[in-house]
C-alpha cells in the first residue's frame, strides 16, 4: 500500500513534470519583463488622489468661492478620506485627498468621479472638467521624457497648429504617455469693439453678445466684456475655438444678438472685429531659444525605456509625413541617461554573477553542476519577475542593487541543496535553509517601520530581496532535485576524496595557527579590538553640549562636552579610532546616501514673483538668467519652464566632462550672486543635497498666526480684522495676511 502511494506521488510530481512547469513559468516571467516599471530613481507611493481644474483668467478668490470650496465640501464627506487640502490660484486650482490606510483607491476614485459629474454641470462655463490623478498635485514635478522642436518655412502659428494636432495625436496614441505640452505660439482670439452709447440705444448688454456667440457656434470658452475709461467704447475678447471657425469667419456679422419689436439687431450692426494673438499663459524654452516645442511626459508607472522605444517609432512615422522643408528635432531624451545607468548597473551585476559561477566551476569542476546552478538561477529570476509584476515592484538602481545582493544568497541556497542531495540522497537540509533564509528576511522587516522618506527609497529594494529569496526556496525544494535527475548528477566522492582531504587539512592548519597564536587567553582580545577599530568608534557622533539640566548632563558638559575636549582631544580620537565609520559619515553628508537620487548633476533654479505680478515680468527675469547661463561652455543644455508669475524654473544640464569638475558648483554659486541682484523675486537654487533660498515671505517671519475654517470669506475678514489690530502694536514692523503660499 505504501509503495502504491509512493508510485502515484512520483507520477504526479515527476522530474519531467516539474521541469516543464518551471519552463512555462519562466516563459511567463520573460514575457512580463517589458511590462515592469523601469525608472532611474524610486517613486514616492502615496495613498492619495488629486483633483485639478482650470478657470482661465479668474482670480484666486473667485475660484475658491465658486469651484474649490464647492468640490472640497462634497469630497470631504466621502468615507475613507483622512485629510483634504486645496489650493486656489489665478486661473487654476487643485484639491489633494489623502486616504485612510485600508481604503481602496479605485473605489474612492469612482466616488470622486460621480461627485464631479454632478457638480460640474452647475459650475461656470469657463471651468474645465476636473481631472483626477493618483498623485498629489503641487508636490512633485512631472518627469519630462522627450522634448522636440518643430522647424519649417511657415509662420509660428502654423507650426504650432500642426504640432498641436498632428504631432500630439500621433504620440497620444501610445499607452503610457501622461501629458503632451505644446509651446511656442498662442492661438488667435477675436476682439469685438463696440460703442457703449449705441448699445444703450438698443438696450443691449455685453452679456447678450456672449449669449449670441454661444448660441451660434458653441465656443469652448468666452471672455468677459470690459469697458474703456472714456465710457464710450469697450473691447470684448473672445477666444477663437469653435467647431466651424471658417463658417463663423464668413458669417459673424449676421449673428443675431437681439430682437427689438420684430427688428433683428445683428452683431455686425453694433461691433467691429479685430483678430489678435492671445497673451501667453506659459513659456518653455531650450537654451533660451523661442521655438515651437513639444514636451512629452511619461506616466509614473510606465516602463520608460519601453515607452521611449515606442515614441522613437512614432517619431520616424511623423518625420516621413512632415511637409517639405520642415524638420522635427529631438532636443532632449531622458531615456538616454536611464539606459546608460541601467546598462552600467546591469554590466556590474553580470560581472558579479559571472565571478560567482566561475567560483562554482573552480570548486566543483563539473560543467553539469555549473549548468544546474545557471538554469536554476535563470528560473529563479524569471519567476521573480512574475511576482515583481504582481506586487507592482519598480525596477530602478536601488532595486537592481537588491537583485545583486540576493544573488549570492540564492546561489548559496542552491549549492547547499544540491550538495546535500548529491551526497546524502535526501532534502532534509531544506529546514535549515528555510530557517537561515527567514532569518535574513527578518532583518529587512525594519524597513517597513522607517519614516516615509526612507521607506520610499528602500521599499523596492526590500521587496526584491524578499521575493528573490522566497522564490529561491521553492526552486531549491522542487527544481534542483528534478534538474539533478535530468542532468544525471551523482556523487563521485572517490575521485575527489584526496583533493578534499588536502583542502580540509590546510583549513585545519590555519585554525591551529590561530589557536596557537591568537587563541591564547592573554591575546584573545586582539581580534575583537581589531574589528572594532576597523569599523570605528562613533566619537564623531558625540553631541557638543546637552541642554538638559540634569546632573548627568552637567557632568557630560564639563567633560566630553567641554571646549578643551572638543578642540584638542576629540579630533585626535576621530582620526585614530574613527575607522571606516568617519569616511562613511562624511560621504553621506548627514543624509542617507539612498535619499540622494541617482542621476546626472542637474542645477535647479526656481523663481517666483510676489502676488499681483504678471507672467511677462517673470519671463523677463528668466530671460536675463538665460543670457547669463549662455556664457558657460560646460553647460550642455538648460530648459526653462514658466507656468505663471509664481511658478518658474530652469533646469541646467552639464556635459559629462564638466560634471567631473567643480564647474557645476561654480555655476551654482554665481547664480546665487545673480539672484541677489533681482529685488522682489524669490529664488530657490538647488543641486544634490545643497540648496539656497532667499524667499522673503512666510518663512522669514518671526511669528505667525494660522486661522482655519470652512468659509473662506469669513476667515479672510477675521484675518484682516486681526491684522489691523496687530498693526497698531509698535513692536510689529511688518504684517501680512496671506492664504496658502500666496500673499
């Protein structure tokens, strides 16, 4: 009866069946490899949604009252919402929703969509349909994937129109593209000039002109009527974006405005048309040059290398369809650096793997044994890819380091299982492997209890190691025995007995020397002291003074915290007892080395102007900065983004040769000096962990009072009343009332 059960078991889990199963799973893993999220640095994971919208030309107070507060009040009633915050600025606004820990984000997203659908119908016509994204708005910048410039023997508006429709549509078809921006020209708009007295005679208001135009062609957006100071004439701007603009161009004079006692007043009877170009609402330049540019942004979860390959193919098709004499030039490609870094890291991983396999070959001197370890390792990594995809693990430089770290332990598990099965003819060592692997994984649990920033940087590394080692246990238990049976690897102890005995004899000789020389009681302290000094004593971490008023703090301040100790003794102790700890601490400069995003050296320059400024004024400041940057030969490229008077930034990229010199730091220091020449402008200049800011708003004030509530207007009135009262105090030199980040 026992033999029958055993035979059934062998038929069900035969080596052939197990090998075929692992081959199929490995093929699934290889097929899923292009679908993994590949990027350069770890991406912050947040259980949050953001709702953003546009209200062109509207003041922040109007947006807050008519749109933001309405949406925020409705969204705050949803279950699973932990925290909600909003920002209303000129022309736009957004709402960030932070969810509870166990909230299903997709369910909440559906509920948010339902609320927006109900509320948007009652909002002003100029408000765009709110967009929902799974990341916090206003907290991070989108990753620019490509930047193109379109040149040709045509006017800027024609180039802009071609880029806005033909190129945008061609790239938008690619899955994984989050946004496409087109810069370089602005569309035309119609200004209707009317006589105010004539409107009075007919009893017509500017809003009736709006209704007439809206009823005629259903434009996507209309301006607001304004009057000039003389009270006689007024200009009425209308954005030219109609379903059939050609028909409107020919028949605008025949648009009926009002019926007065059977007499129809047409638009041509009361107004004249003037076509002008819109004022730009945003700017983008590369190396300070104004061209028609197309910026392509990738989704956070996309495989940027695979996505770039698809964009390359679309680029070739677009170039073939360009009009004669036109050219599409790729000015920026972020995937190039990503490919280079991933390639470099992969080569290092391959070299490490090759060295491990060479050592396996040198020790066992068997091609079959080497093939066993190699096939098992390939199956392990392929199965791990399946789990990476299922658990949405991102592949970047930190997670690749996790693969490198885990490979050594994986091969060790395989060798131990193969050798035990080879000589003992059973798999009882699996219990020991399981315990050792769980011990290694247990050390990684601490990552899940770190703060948000450190956990973001290490979470993918942790999951990679956990998945790889867990899969290695399954491979060692199932695949190793079946492969050994297929490869017919058996024990040949007699042929290698003499070689192994010689190796054991030499190891015993080394251990005997240690016992004779260092194992003696009087010398036993040498080894631990030596290891301690190599690692280093944390003398450099001793605080200078303790602010506590306890007796122990007083004793510390008089001894280890004294000026004599810190000036004369502490530097000597750090030099001779610091070991490898001091260079490590100096290298990370007080910040986690994993928190420094890997990548090329980039100088970030952020510029903003006070409230009431215009985007043209900020553009003038950025133009002067661009002119200053052009003098440096070591700069490869700089990109300028301006989205409003409080939102401008310049990204400066350096050549490969200059990155290895001090030029980036020289440019940074010179830009700081240049920033101090602009009165009223706020600058933030950052590179790696070092930064500069001269912001003279909220952060520079010695004291602040924060008011919070649900009615913005009432809150603002209370703040103004409190501000007037505080201003009467002679000790207060300057008092400002501001909302959010806007004064």
